[in-house]
C-alpha cells in the first residue's frame, strides 16, 4: 500500500481515468435500462405435490396402501424436511417439503429423486391405483390474469375464443407459461331410468360395452394396391349427441333405440370442476407468466398492446377483464422506490454540500452516480433485477457508499488548509486513510454476510440486499481512491484558507464533553454499559415479527365449508358473500375461485389446492388505506352471517408463505384421540382474547352409506362386489362410457341415473339389479344398507395423523407475543398429553425460526471475518477488543427507536442490526488508526486520543448523517420501515457514543494519564 499509491497513479494517467469514468457511466446507463423489473425477488418454492387416486377405496385403505407407501419412500430423500399429506377416500395428496436451506440449484435434482423413487415402487401399489402424478411447478407465478365473460354465448363458444386468444398471446416476447381457469369440459349425458332398465332386463355393463365397441378407434389396415397404398376406414364412431340418439341396441333378442331407455343431452361437467368468476359472473380465466429475469414492465406493455389488438377482433358479447396486473404493481413500486432513491440522493447531497462546501460537495455528488453506474453493471452480471429488495438495498447503500468519498475529500480539504498543493493533498489521502478505509469497508461488508450466506427461503428472498450493498461498498472504495482524487484536483481550489484557528460552538462543546468523558473514563464506560443493559431489557418490550403484510391493496377471503360439503354448496355460500361486495364504493373489482385457491399471481401467496369445500375471493380495494377498513367490515360479515363456515379475511403477506399466523400442530397415532385432544387445545388457544375463534384444518366426520354385500347370496345370483360398485357409481356419480371427438376437444359420454334417482338416498333402497340371465332382483336381496360416520379427510405429517389448530389475530399484536403469552398454558397442556402425542408451534413463529436459524449459524463467520480484517489493520489483540467493544452500542439507539415509533423487530430489522455492527466497527477502526497515526507523529498519548477524535469527529458525523438521513425515504415503507428506524437509531446513538465511549475506554485500558488541569500540549496551545 505504501509503495504503490493508486491516487498518485490516477493523477499521472488522467486521460485514461477520465475515459474509465465515462465508460463506467455509459455501461451503467445501459445496464440499468436492461435490468429486469420484478415485484419481489425470486425465491424457490421448495415444495413438490404428489397425487394418486384409487377409485372406490375407503379413506383407511387409501391411507394405508397409497399415502403411507408414498410417504415412507419419500422419507429416504436426503434433502427432505418433512412430508405432509391429506387423504380423502380414494385420493392421496402428498406435499414434499424440502429443507429450507436447500439451495436453488439442488431443487431440480431433488424433484428428480421424488419421481425416480416413486417410479421404483410403482409395482407395489394396489391394483387400480392411478398415478402418482407430480406437480413440481407449484411455485410458478402468473402475474397477469385476464377474465373472459360471455353475453349471449355458450361456455363452449367462449372457450373457443379464449383458446384463440391464448394462441395469439404466445407470440408476445418473453412470455412464459399460460393457464386456463374455470374451463368446464363438455359432457354428453345418458340419463337412464334404473326402473326402466330393470323392466327391460338390460345389463348396464353389456350396454356400455356395446357403445364402447362401436366407438372404438382401431386399425383397419392398408391395401398395397400396386403403386399406391390405400387406407381402409371403418365408420360407426360417434360424432355428436345426435349420433348417439340414433344408436340401436339388441338385448335379449329385442332391438330398441338408446334414446328409448336414456335421456340424451349435452351439457357440462356435473358436479362442476373448479369454477372461476369475475365480479360474481361466470368466466374463463387466462393466467400468463413471464420468463424468468425478463423486464416485467416491458413485457406488460407488449402484452397489453397485443390484448388490445385481440379485443378488437373478438365479437360483441365477449368481455375482457384485467384481474391481476403485476406490471402495473411493479411500475408503481419501482416508481415509488425510484422516487425514494432520488430523495435519498438529494438528502445525501445536501449533507455533503452543507458540511463540505460547494466544491468539495460536488466531488462527492459526482462520486454517487459513478458508484451507482458500476453497481448496475454488477447487478446485471449477477442476475439481480430491480425489485423490492434490490431497490431498498440501493437506498440503504447510498448512505454508506458516500463514506469513503467524504473521507477522501475531507482529508484533501484538511491538507489544502494546511498548505499542501492539490496533488500532494490528493495523494496524502490515499497514504493516510486508504488502508483503514478498505478495512472499514470490508468490515461493513462482513456485517452483511449473514444475509448473503443465509440458505433459508427468507435468506434467498433477501439475498440481493447483500449483493447490492457489498458491491456498492467495495466500488465506493475504488471510486474514492481512484476517481475522487482526480475529481478533487479538478474541482477543488488550489489553496484553501485555514479554518481551524477558531472552533465553532458545536466543536467546542463536543471537545469539552470529550475531555470530561476521558477524565471520568470509567464512569463513562459504566454509563454506557448501564444504557446497554437498559436496551437489552427494553428489547423484551419490542414485538417480534417475521415479515410484515404486503403494501398491495388486495384482500384475500378464504371460505372453508365442512369438508363433506359439495362444490354446489360452496358456490352458494360464495354467492352470498359476494352479494356483500356489490356496490361497495371501496372495492375496485374482485374475482373468485370456487373449489380451488387462486392461481399464484403473487410469489409469496399461500396457494391452496383444489377441494370442493374451499373457495377463495381476491378483492382489489381502491387504496392501501381503505384496505384495512374493508378487511374489518368483511371480518364482521364472516363472523355474523356465515356461522359454520370458516371465513378468513387477510391482506397479502411478504416473504415466504406462512398461512395463519398462530398455529399449533398436534400429532399422534390415533385419529379419534387426536381429534379429542385438539378440542381441548382449541380451548387453551381461545383463552387469549386477542385471537379470533380457533379453527381446525380437519376434524368433523362425514356421513357414509355402507352397502354390505352378502357374498354367498351374491354368488348364487352371479353378481360381485365389483359389479355392484360399478352400478352404484354409475347411478350416483356417473360413469364415463366413451368419448366423442369434437374439434380439438374430447367430450366424455357419461352414463348415470336420472336426476330424481341419483340425488335421492331412497333410490338405493329400491334399486333393482339386472342379472346376466335377464332377470331382475332388488339389491336388498343380497345386501344390507347402513349409515355410518368416517373422516372425510385426514392430514398427516411425517406419516403421523396431525391436526392443526389455527387462529388469526384481531389486533396489531405480533404472533411471537401471542405465543409467548400462551406458553404457560401450552406447557401445562403438553404435560398432560398421553405418551406418543406431541405438540409443535407452527405458523409465523416457526417460519421466523427457520429464517433466523441460518443467520445465527453465519454470525460466527461474520465475526471471524471482521476480526480477520481488523487484525490485518490493527495487529493488536487489545485494540481488536477495543474496536469490538463499541459494536453493541448500536442497540442503545435501536431499541428506543423501535419502541418510540412502535415498530416490530422483524427479519429485515435483524439483518439491519447485524449490518449496523459493521458500520459501527468501521468508524471505530478508522478512529483507532487515527490515534495510532497521531502517536506516530510524536504526540503524547492523551493528546493523540483527543486530536484523533477531534480530527475524525467531522467525517464520522458526516457519514452518520448521510447514512441515517438517507434512510428516511424508506422509513415510511411497510417492508423497510422497521429496518430503517432500527438503523437510524442505532447509527445516531452509536456514532455519538463511539466518539465518547471509545476514547474513554482507550485511555482507561492503556492507563493513559490526563495532563494536569490548565496545562495543554504545545500543539493545542497554538490553536491546532
């Protein structure tokens, strides 16, 4: 460092350095224009969904023979965190959750392991099991959602138009996946009368086989006719419902038309599949995703332009409604953060100009765009887009990146005031401060290591914070030692008047306070330690938080009916709820999903899978301020008007999905005992009046009609259990017989009983079964019918039945506060649990632990890195201790700031506090290095401490002012607010205390004696 002076080299190669500056600016502008724009930084949803079905199986058989086999095999995967499943009769759904610390590049190999292992055990599943099927695209985001409604058109006609629209928009640059929602497949129904079939003596299975045989597609051969090949085609396939009406059948030596024994009609799936609606009207949704790392703003413009052209081609009656417009959200967010960035730049510039003067401030002002330009290039290289985290990081970095430039310029000004020429002043700054500045910069970067090396989902979400700030700090040092000296030589005057002969009021007051603190060294240290203790105690009164609610205006409404409810009943309840939304002046629009959750239009969305008993409404309110009022109104409606339906009204959340904030998971081997214990647990949770009424993810049993076949009598009659199951399924649910090929669609032909028969339980009591010999017997001749109860759904976690008791919070209290308040009662409850039954905390508290655990693991690495850099600079264990001793002082300012402004200690605030350690230690190491330099100049130790502190006071205060004031623009942001307040309070308190505490501790530690009162060194006597 001392042999080679980078600043001197820059002054000796001015043209090259000016060229480099110009290249950096141009490259930065180009990189900024090409950076992707997103709402949130991408993070991997480390979940895969596996589904298998076994038609006709009971829930117990499905659990034991399908779900358990899948779970047992998946538990052998190394990257697995846990498996969570829900099982319904004949249907198994398993969520494969990988460890939170699984790296992004390890996700796809882990998905492959799931497919491979389940493929290996495919042969072990019972006969009749369908699947398993895999969904490893659970985390795909469809930020643009359009709804298409029809006035005067059929659903099929509307679907044809939407399919055409999808084909057109696939031509938009950077378009990713597309998804249709709310599509109802057409079906041709053969509604049989069971009594008429029995009267004719028709075997329904034989009828089905006859229809399938006529409609089969089979190879009929190719004739090799000399030089030509002539294909043979056999007719008979069904082309529409009319061709089915004309079918003639022969049974028992009698011919009759199919239309004589069945009502043939064309309609849609019944019961319907998941429905999509907009504004309460049936619609077909088109969800559109963008390719990763593309510019969402540009993509949004291209998409809207294409949709505008498409809309002009659609017929009257087809309406297009924009349901989700992520590009608009991102444009507003990027615009808001850009405004905040400009405000922060102005604040920092004002600090620079006011404190350093016009010319010196101009040097700092020019350094800012240089640093930002290079950072934009690094962001492009690292694949970091402009989104919530990276833009906030730029604002945080802004107050830090001017530190080195300010120190360099302030040192140049000081040397010019002492009579040095411009070149000597510029090169002196490098000689005296470059290495301490680099050490301080590296220490500050080390403070952000827990962000960069946090392998959790929360860490992945905030990773760009580390990249941007680390790049900004390192680049700022290069700019300060390479570009700032040349800018200073160009802009600063050749000579400057010496201003130190007369100290200002503030400086005199500070110097007086400093001398008192140094003379009363141990009292000063004790006062700081006491303040630190009070801060630690006060931290207990600061609420904890994982991630805050989003600042978007959407409101989510989840309606969960009893788990044996039909989708028709779910639709009816949602109709009732949506009636309250009509004509509400605070609501801009809404869309609803019946029988499933909303498509992932927003990355942190806690997406729900398809279930007939579930529905979700996405409401867009007119502003963020109005959103909370709408939530309060809808929560009241849910409590009073929807008794028996679990209505959850909540805003969107930030960070990894959590679900309801308060969750307790009760696990045990016996399902009924788990249900019983869960009711007691709900009473414990409900005791906290800050919580809404607790709910369960499953509990209530459902009705079952058991048909017990008397096997001996059935064999005498020539019928089997399989025959009866097929007959019953065909009556009540319908059985797909064959398919009609219609354009690009396949239309199922479904045989079922007539509406009156299939919706009445009495039909089963009087059912007549046709035998193979043409005779008919009542089902009660060989079967008994009884009523029973069973669980319609069972959730498990790691192969153990698990019931989750969940609750929302009625006020602003944070989940950790509630959990802490409930802990004594929970401990008593756990102590009374039978052996083999366990309770675990879930929800926001569990996810916060997952996010903070990796941080704690990296903190030792952070401290070791800091110590390494400091030892290189200080080369003294004692001075290393002194520098580290000031690190906790920031907490003295953090706690009052959070309490005063009622801000919680969230995940991002914790990252800010860890980063604060680096900022404080940076100032301390530069101050200690200055003391060493003063002592090397021959000063007495006491005078060296005083002079070094006086000399470093101005740049330390300036950088603290720039760093803290630069955070003001993001202090009003929901996401960044707690971190901003914590860092502002910490920087201000730590800066003030560092300038008093560290000198006092220094003179106390080294037992430096103060000079007799009234006596000063020669240096101070002459006014220096």
